[in-house]
C-alpha cells in the first residue's frame, strides 16, 4: 500500500484597496513581482544584486505588458461601441 501526506500553506496573504479607482499597472506589477521573485536576505551579495536588478527589470516588463493589454481592451470596446451605434460612449472611452 502507498500512503502519501501532502501539506500546503497559503503563504502570506495581504489585501490592498483603492478608493473610487482600480489598481494601476504599477501597483499590479509590484504585487506580481513580489509574488514571483523572492530574494533571500542571506543570499550572496553579488547574486542578491543580480536578483534585485532582475526584479526591477521584470517590474517594468510587466507594467508595459499591462499597459498594452489596457490599450488593446479599450480598442476592442471602442470598436464594439461604435458598431452598436454608441459613438458618444466610444469617444469617452477613447479619451480615457
């Protein structure tokens, strides 16, 4: 017979809220990078420096990708509103 026990923990849980707005690409990117890249305080200083530089670069890559996703979604919505005859809503969206 084969028995296996698996233990999992949810890790650190944090909550961030905003008031009358959604999260910015920068806020979302910082959260993603914090979850993806963890650097040990006891790491070799050279490796730690490289990891911190990598973390900074990944932050900017994710910010750029999120901004592109937002633009793409707005283009899709703009075109859909225009197609449905809601030119006023489409223009409001385009000017955001």
